[in-house]
C-alpha cells in the first residue's frame, strides 16, 4: 500500500493498494482510494474515474513536494495519471517512454508545473537513461538527452534579488551528466557495479540544444548559486588509470567558468559531498581513505572556493549516501551532526557559530550512562540511525519556534 497526503491540511489522502500474485509476487491489480476526512471514509477512484492499468509498486504514487494537490500515479507501462486538484479529477497521459525513476520536481514554488523524468532504456543493465522534460504537469513530454546519468533543475534568479548574474538560468534550465555517444555505456555500467568510477560530460540545456560545459565529470551538485562538479585528474606522463585522482571544481556563473576548489584531492574510491549551504557558505564533506565511514567536514568562504577544516571524523557511511547533518531552522548558525569516536562509536556534535567550533551535547540532568567512568554525552538520532532501523524520528525545528521542538536520542 502507498499513501500520500493530497491537500493543505484538509484531510485529503490518496491511497493505492496492490494485489499480488502469490507465486511471483508481481502486482496483478490496483485500487486507488481517496479520503477527505483524514481516512475515516474512502471513495473508490478506480471505479469512479476509470483508472485502469497497473500502478508501479515502488514509485507509483508520487506527490509534488511544493504543491500537495498535485499527485502522479506512474504506471507499469507507458502511461501515468495526473491530478492537480487533490484527486478530485485524474487525467490519463499516454507517454512515449516509461518512467523508471522518481520524477524530478523543480525547486521553485512558482514552477511546480515543470517535471523531469528518466527512462532506463535498457532494463537488463539499467545503464542508459533518456531524459525527458515537461512544462505542463506531465501532460506532454519532450526528449532532452540520451545516455544521462543524473539530472537537476537550474536555479532561476529571484525576482526580488537585484544582484546581477552572469549567464543566469532560465525557468527551463537543466543540468545533467551524460555519456557521449562514442562511450561504451554498458562497459561503464559494469565497471561501476564493481566500484570503478567513470566520468561523464556535464551538459546544460533549456529544452532545445545541449551545451557541454565540463568534461571528465564523475558527479555534480547544484546548490543555490553554486554548481559543484567532481572531476577526474590524470598525470600527463602516465598511461595508468590507477594514477587518476579526483578534484572538486565550482562555478558561480551557472557553468560558464569553473574554478578548482581549495580542498584535498582524493583517490577515485573516495568522494566529495555538499551537505548544506548557509548564507552562501558551503559545508562540504570529504571522504577519508578506506571504508572508514567518516571523513572531514569543511566550510567555505562566501565564494565557495577557499575552504577550512570544520570537523574531523564526520560520520558519512561509504555504503549509503546519508549523513546526520541538520540545520536548526529557528537558530541562525546552529547545526547538529554526528562524529565517530576512536572506538567507532557515534556521538552528536553541535555548533552555535556556523561550524567554526563544535562541542558535544551534555546528557540531560540525572540521566544515567552505561559506564559512568567514560565520557558520556547525548546522541541524537538522525538519518544514519533511521537507516539502522532504530525506532524514532528525525529532529524537528521550525522557524517560528526557538530551539528544537523534538529529537530522539540516547
């Protein structure tokens, strides 16, 4: 069963139930329900609106994060159902492709009608993806690029921001990494499954022509006005791929130019990751060598090029792209994250000055510790704890309520 709230705190819920084949486990039938009273009563939309075809089990029910009344039912074939009124009406859309990943929503609240979708055209190897875009809530779609690895929307200028920008993004700007047609995509995918990283071309498009802006890109991230890309470096006098290294580059003019970031270069099995942005200051995690599960957290100056060390042994597991870094919404410059101890245990650290200094969180008064002879502090559960099936919830804070409203820990 999949569930999504489909309204602004008005009790509207969309539910998709699935009947499975007892032998194969595959879906053989779906039923779509809608409730407008917080789940007390339901209407069968499958019958009422003639919703036919099988809905995907894993990402078949998707809600727009900025407009909850927009809900998308993604079919097992080349179709989807779209509602823009919280499920009162659904429209069936016949697609020229199949949606095989999560829809990519625009981050601007004024552009909720714009979507991107990826189609794994080779379902056996999951290696080649076609990128499609829609500007009308998924009613019509246009192919942008084939061989895509990752795609994100651009960041159009804020109408209230008078700061001049060079080469600004438009409402339909997209950034994506893709394999050139001459690349052996199947070989790349096979080697990636075995831990070998390969590079792509970073492209930019407004839905028409594609402009290549950087080559030899392993991965990239778009955060605010910063466009970060991890690129492959190689000694000019070496023919051995084992001599490759990775370096981070940043663009503040929307991909027109890139500058090498003052961070340590790393080996191909390591990684960089932007964990947060605070007032044009970047928090960047740089993975340590080996399968350590931790790295070093750095903070940048306002141009995103010069970095200084903020926190060593910052928790960031190699096997899962998640971390415990959390911004307290109501307190400027206050952040919480997790650090690994020398004995590989985990404890929470808090900063009150934008990462310049960190300290442990004292345990509550009169709270016992397992070993009173050792340093004892509070660990607040974050994404890593949730991934380990620890029962609890992530920290909660609101801009209108000073402090942390609720946090689970031990």
